[in-house]
C-alpha cells in the first residue's frame, strides 16, 4: 500500500505527543516580590505576632476569638455559607455575651450577613411568602414601638424580626447551597450533647434523692423548658427523617428515644405537648416516600393523659405557688396591663421598664402579644402564624411536612410558656428554612440534569433510516 503526499509536503513519521503538552499554554511565573514588598510583608507578620502576644497577655480568650474570626473568614472565602452551617450547634447556647446578648442571638446575627449576601437568588416563592407574612407582623407591632418610645421596645422589634425572618433566610441559604444534611447533623449532634448533660445531671440529682426537673449549670445554663423544647425539635427531625436528609432509619429511631429520654427528665410539659402534636400530624399525613406506623399515636394519647393529670393535680393541690397557679396569676396581671393600653399595647419587653410593679414575661404567646402589642399586635401575630402554616402545608410533603410541624410546635409550645425566647424561636425557623432551601436545591439540580440531557440529545446526530 502506497502513501500519497501532497506536493510540497514532507512525509514525516507521526510521533505520540504527551497529553500534558497538548495545547499547553506557556507557564507564566508570578513576579518576584521586590525588596520593599518583602519588608512590608515581614512587618505585617511581625505586627500580627505582636497583636497576638499582647492579646494573650491581656486575656487568652481574646486570642481564641481572633483565631476563630480568622478561621471563619478563611472558610467564608472558600465556601460563602460556611458560617451559617457551622453556626447550627451554637444556636443551642443561651449563655449571655456581655451580660445582655445570648450566644444564640449573636451567632444568628453573624450568620445572617453571609446568608443575606451569598444566599442563592432568586429567593423561592414559598420563602418570599413567608417573609411577607413576617413583614405583616412587624408592621403591626411597629405601632407599639412608636406609641411607647423606649430603647428595649425598638431593640426587641429588630430582635423579633431576626428570630423569624432572619432565621428563615439563614436556613434557606444553607439548604439552597446543598448543605442541608451537614447543618442538620450538626444541630442533632449539639442536641445529643445537651441530652447527655441532662441525663447525667438527672442521674446526679437522683443519687441525691432529688427527682425534680433538670436544670443545667455551666457551660450550658439551660432551664427545664429550654432543654425540653430544643430536644423536641431534634426529636421531631429524626422522627420525620425525610429522605433528602439521607439519615439512617435505625439510627434515627434510636436518637428519637434518646432525645425523648432527655425531654422526660427535663419534665417540660410544653415540650411533650408540642412533640405529641407534631408526631400526630406526621403520622396521620400520608408521605409519598415513606409509610409510617400508627402505633405511635397510642403513646401520644398516653402522654396527653399523663400531662392532663399532672396539671389537674397542681390545680387541685391548693398550693398557690406552683407553676399552674402562678400562670393564672400572671394571666390576670397581663390582662390588667392590657386594659391600660388596649389598642397598641404597653410596648415590647414592657417588663424591662419601671412603669409597672409587675416584672414578668407573660407565659403565653397571646397574653404576651396582647399586653405588648395590643389588639393590633395580637392580630398581626395570629395572621403571621396562620399564613405561615397554610403556606408550609401547601408545599411538597417531602419538604413541607417537617417545616410545617416545626413551626406548629413552636406555636403550641408558646401556649404554655414564654414565646419570644431567643433560641426557642430561631431554631425551628432556621430548620424550616433549611427545608425550603433543600427543596430549591433539588429543583435546581433536576433542572440542570434535564438541561444537560437536553443538550446531549440536541448535539447527538440523528440517524434517519
């Protein structure tokens, strides 16, 4: 066989070329730093070292704080949603920073800014509707801020928005970025630590002959209702265990029993009632991807009967200093304060002022809103929750059921104790926001896959017969 060549060409043998040299662009060298630049770099490193030495000599915790700040900045440059994800277990901490702000609030405030700047846009329609519902509430309580001008009133107005609207946005940013599973696992891990601490403290109390409710000291500083509520949120997550979280079923069932034990030793009745309502909704609502046993409803019924007997026993005991009687007294005092400010209320956090002899936060969501925001604020509060629950109920059940019961749980818990309490409000709304973001992440991923398949089909030549 002869090989023909075109005139003017040389028939040279072909040689294999290394893959690394195919179409390789010439490597460019970074310019070497000049002497002034080297001096400036050395001076900067020396200055950082001096600052670290000085801060260490003043307070070793300052160095830890600076190191954590630098780590957060580096992680944010690598992954913009790193801070909101890593903040999940810290949302459980209610210790005070500087005696005023809780760690949970501080962390939520810090996580809000990267969520606001780097969250996937556009925001989903469901999230926007939830934010509009929250905005309606904020407008209704703005009247009491104007009618009662004092600092705590204005600060709480911003704070309540952060606990709901800000928390939803943080959760959305986490879920839409594809970090839902890691964030939820971190929250469950923090809840497991709290459960271990609660069970350990209960064991110590029991050894001392004390069978009362559990209160945790340093480093947690958690009272019984806070322990019960945050563990109830964790328990309902592992009970629902939506498939998009990719959690092991056996592990989730074990964790549910573990968290339930922590709730029981805390003796938080509001947490048990909220959990019972949430489990009932999940068990009765059909799930297209999971079949659930209805046997759990028997346990829910037993728990409801036990809680009812406990409350009845307190009311019939004649002890005017137990929690049931004390709540009745506070309800009456809340109504008397509301009668003085019926339309716009006495102002948010009125118990921080010296205008009244009473210094208590009403242990019921409606009584708190009635005395704080008046009829206008109460209407805004109820409309916000009603709208949110309807919006979440209409979502895809694979994502919306968990979000729905989390928000519903917080509303139910607020019927039996304080409502606007830092982490007890922010945690369920962050988790609900994660559900919304996870749905958006799955939707976008499917669109990308469909688009990829479509492009591949379009570029494939047709072979007509």
